[in-house]
């Protein structure tokens, strides 16, 4: 929680909407190759996905990197 930029990321995540989630799903649904390559790391840099959602995914990766 004290990581530099964490509060900014949380604010961006809170601003995400269900419409952005649906748009991200629709942007990838049924497109050959996208589903196969839509692992969480790839999604964090996918510009079709809203910045707020990419930020949320990045935070999940950071928060769980040492959890097995």
C-alpha cells in the first residue's frame, strides 16, 4: 500500500465501469488468437482494454507475484 503510485492506481481502478469490462470482453470475444494470447500479462498492455482495467490487472499481478 505504500508502493509509489499505488494510491493513483487504486483511484483509477475505482473509476472503472461495468461498461468497460463488457467492452473488453467484446473486443476479445471470438477473435482467433486473442483468447489464446489473453493471459493477464498480455491484457495489461492491450490498448483495446480500458486503462482502468489494465491498471487493475497489473495490480493483481504485482500483489500475487510471490503467492504460490
